[in-house]
C-alpha cells in the first residue's frame, strides 16, 4: 500500500528521529512511503490563535501538497485533526471545500493507520519494558495507541491515574500562561512517574516535547518515545535514525 | 457585572499565574473537583439510557432557544394569569432598579436570598444595601463567601475554594460564635455538621425577619407560568415561602416549553451537577398563595433579564453557549479551572462555560485574554451533558479577538509557512546560530512567557531536518 507522509513541523526540525521511525515501521510493514515536498506547517498555529485567513492560506497549500488518492498518514493527533478541520475553513459548495473534504477523509493518525494493516495488531514486535502511556487529549479519545502497544510482546503498558488529562502544553497557551502550564505538566509528570516506568510513550509529539522537557529539567532519567519509535525498537531491536537505545 | 473584590477579567493572565502558585488553593480545588467528578461518574454509570436522556435534555434546551420569543410571551401570559407580576429587564441596571422598586414598595428592611448566579451577574446585593436594606445569602456556600466578602468561585459550589478550617476561622471572626457547647471558641477542626448547624442557627433568624425573598430560576415553564428551583439545603424553599414577597430573577434563556421538557432537564441536571438522581428539594412555584392555602408568598414577581443575550442568539455558532443549564461539570473537569479556581477568571462565571459567557456578556476589551486561557483539551466538551462544543466556541472567540490582524510573530510564521524555501532558510540559519534555542526567549515579538517556559522545560533542540535525513538514508540505501 502506498501512503503519503505528513510530517509535523516540530518533528521535521526538532524530533526528526520520530519521522524516521515512522518510515521504518511503515516500510517494514509493507507500505510504500512517499514524503511530499514543500511541507511546512498545517496551519494549526494560525487557526488556534484566531487567524482564520492565515489558517486558510496554509490549508490551501496543504491541499496542493497532499493532493492525490493515497492515505495521508500523520504521527501527530493534533496535526491530523487540523487537516480534518480544513473543511470548516471554506465555504460549502466551493471547489476548495470539496478538496478539503476529500483530504479530510484521507487523513489518518499513525497508530490508527497501522491498526488497519494486515496482521494488526500483533506484528510480532517484542520489547521487555515498562511503558507509561500518555494518551494525549489531542487524539480525541482514540484508543489506537493502547491497542497497538498492548500487542507488543513483553511490554507492560501502564496508564496514569488520569490518563486523558491534558499535559498543559496547548501551544501558545504554554507561553501565555506559563505557570499554569507548568503546574499541569508537573501534575502529569508526577502521575506518570508514579508508575515507575522505563519509558514514557505517546502518539503526540507536542505532548512528548512538553513532558520530556519537564522531566529533563527535573533530572528524571525516564526515556520518552513516540509510539512509532517504540514500535520501531520492538520490531527491529534498534532505533532508526542514529538514536541510541541503552 | 461588578465584583466585590479586585479581580477583573482584564487581569486574567496575571491572576491565573498567581493562583497556581497558591499550594493550599490548588490542594483544596484538587480535592473538591475530584469529589464532584467522582460522584458524578458513579451517578452517570448507573444512569440507564444515559445518552437518550442527555439527548432529550439537549432537545428541550434547543426547543427553548429556537422558540424563545414565543415561549417568553407565553410564560409572561401564564405567569400573569397565575397572579405573578412579570417584569422585563433589558440590562443589569434595569433589573436592579426593578428589584429595588419592589423592595421599596413592600418596605423591605431585610432580604433573604437563595443561591443565584444571575443576581451576581447584575450585582444586586450592593444595590439593595445602598438603599439601607440588610441582604442575607442563605445558601451555605454563598453565606460563607458573603461573610468573607468574596464573590462565589464556582457556579454551583460558591465556596469550593475554601477549606473547612478557613470556614471555621471565618465563622469565629464574623459571627462571633463559640463552638456548639457554647464554652470554648470554635476550633479549626470543627466538623462540617457543626459548622452547618452554626450557620443554620444564624440564618433561621434572618428567614423569620425577612420582608422579601430573592431567588434565581433553574427552569421557567412557559406552559404553566411556573418557576422551578433546584437545591439541596431547603434555604431556597424557605426564601420563597417565609417572606411575604418573592422575586425570582431569570436570564431569558432559562425557559422550557412544557413541564415535560422541564422533566427532561431535571433528569439530567442534578446527576451532572452533584451526582444525585434528584436534588433534595425541587420547588415548582406557580403564582402567589391562593386563598385557603397555608403557605407561599403573598406576592410573587418574575424578572426576565436579557443583559446581552439576544445578541448572542444572533450568532449561529456562539448561541450554543446559551444551551447551558449551569450544572458546573465543565468547571470540575477543566484542568485549568482545577488549577486556578474561579476567582482568577475575574468575572461571575468561571471555567469553560464561564469563559464563553463572560466573553459574550462583558465588553470585548475586558475579556481578550479569556478564550486563550484554555489548552483546547476538550475535557469540557466531553463532560457536557448538553453537547456544548466549548473548544469550537473558544476558537470562534479567539477569531473575534484576533479580528483579522494577527500579531507580528503569528504573521511572520504564516508568511514562512506559505514560503517553504524561506522557511527552510530561516530554520537552517537558526540551527546554525542557536541549535539549543538559548537565544529564543530574547527574540523580539514573541510572548513574554517564553522565558518561564524555558525555565521549567528544556526546549527542543534544532536538529538536521527529517527531510534531509530521509533523503540521505534513501540515497545510501539506493546506492548500496
């Protein structure tokens, strides 16, 4: 199966190893992975700060970048959701609205997509570790990460006390309300660390950045991985992209 | 809206940043919101055909909004026929004047009030007190915040921010009360039943002395002209039956077409609010005491308040906020509310629904920050039994604040996002100069909170981009 990969801007420049793990896993599971050129931002930043015109302009670009019949797979719940929000930005009945609807129907979050592949959810992946899962509110209650990771042999998948509670990032929110944001990530880190995990895993890169940034400032040794990285490690015994696993 | 404290929505950001540093407040809020959510969870678990009942309640509310002018006219007609005097108030000032007029008319010296957010919205108490009237809040939580000279911090739990010890200290100071034994001073460790009994003693006197009772309205039934009041303490029923005159104040969206619609709402409201199948008291009041009846007010008034709501109704997206029947569950489920409490919002209504209502009811210039104090996590939407999509409305409000002119940083970002080459150049240059983003907090045009963010969280590092790494890897593989 051929797919188009949508890489969040955060992954492109700050967490490229997540993108490489996504490619590794998808190729290993038999997908042809295309990575359309010219990707920048999905427009989420503009949309969430109330700049509808800016969001619309960026959406129009994405409609061009991701044109075609293939599924668009994205390793971020919030970016996938933004792409599915495009129809809201255009007048119903216009050609752009129709294109936005068509794209929205093709967008799939990484874990959900992997669960549709032949053999799912048990791909024979194996990793002996205790992994604390942060579900991320940005996945809108999807249980795909749980279902996917629960099938990894040897993995003890743990969920914190309030699994769906926000980690406090919220994009611009974390900069406009930094102390509130910090209080929330403090709560989240406490509840996750209480599980005594080896790994913290999530399917949302922005939450990972927020939580791992906090953990690293507070000197915690817990390793944070995207679900794709955990799967990559469990399928291949090593992490793709020059990142070492100790 | 006028507040008895110095909090204002204009300072929402500063107030919320300060509130989350108050460890005691956070602990009290954490305990209380978990308690509410826990009780609610148990009640909803046991609620057979829950989704059907939620849908019926939503339908009743949608009916009310879509037929509002007709229903309000019918309500006026039926209430008048039942002997209630109906008043229309365009805004808060007019509503205050109406109630003050009624108070003057009956020569009221003491007024008792049932818990009502709408009377907070119109700042009724100060207006009555300015006329020399003694005003007493009789809901226990409201009574506590009144003694503390604070506004309520939660729609249904006004003193949610206070601990038991806070209340004991407050009673000792303001009521000059000794403990129940009458011997020693009331101790901080006084039990809740003991504190409640002390408040009850103080309030009994007020009920008996009151010339006028003022309450809000949970549901007004157009079909019968009745006012429905939901409570657990019995103080609202006493406020409507002890004094000879009762004034009920409703915001105009609180109407329901029929008793059946009201029942659909009542099946959901207490469960969602306090996890009860039904509240301890539900009063259905239709007009004043009739001849031969033993209780009830001799004179009843209903004030129907607009205060900006007609304008909200005109907005196809934002009108959804008027579906709310004030169960308060979105406050309890909101991680931001759980952390900062209600006062930080600086207006009468707090939390997710409060952000929406305050932004719509108060001047735009005072509420610019409110819709941004939200991570868009959607816990409120998931919790709301009426299906209000708070995050969607929040985004709509942000659009109104932005009004087509995004800030410098935002505009620059959009420009770069639209020009991939420039985007790559800027990111490449940033990586060359400052890969660990040490200089980021000092860049002009970026939010001032960046420095504190970086203080508590290691910022990400700029690495060799994914696109280049993938290209290299594929080249290597192709060549191998």
